[in-house]
C-alpha cells in the first residue's frame, strides 16, 4: 500500500472537500467520482432536494423498523404495485 500511496495510485479514504456534479475535489485534485450515487450529478438538484424534504416531513428520517414487524410503508406497496410484484 505504501508504494501505491507514494506513486499516487491509492485513492481510498480521501476526504472529499467539495462536490461539483459527478466531480469531487480531494487533497490530490479534482476527480470524476463513479463510486458514489452521485455519478449522474444529481446531489443537490433542486427538484430532488424538494422531494427529499417533502418525504422527510411526511415519513420522518428513520427506517420504521423491519418490514415484517411493522416497517411496511405505503411507498413499499406503491412500488410493488408499479413493479407488478404485489
């Protein structure tokens, strides 16, 4: 690992300092980040941020528990119906 670090090829556990769409600024420079869920550059998108805010107000921020023991939400049923698996 030390050799990879010295050669500049060890990119794990680098703190991200700023996000710009699918790009992340690290201490080593700007990198295209394909290892996160932001590869489409949607983090911070105003429509998504508004949807998250609405959903958090409605459902809260927890997981509501395991589905079989009371964690099933109407969203689960809606998704299952849409997928044809209900």
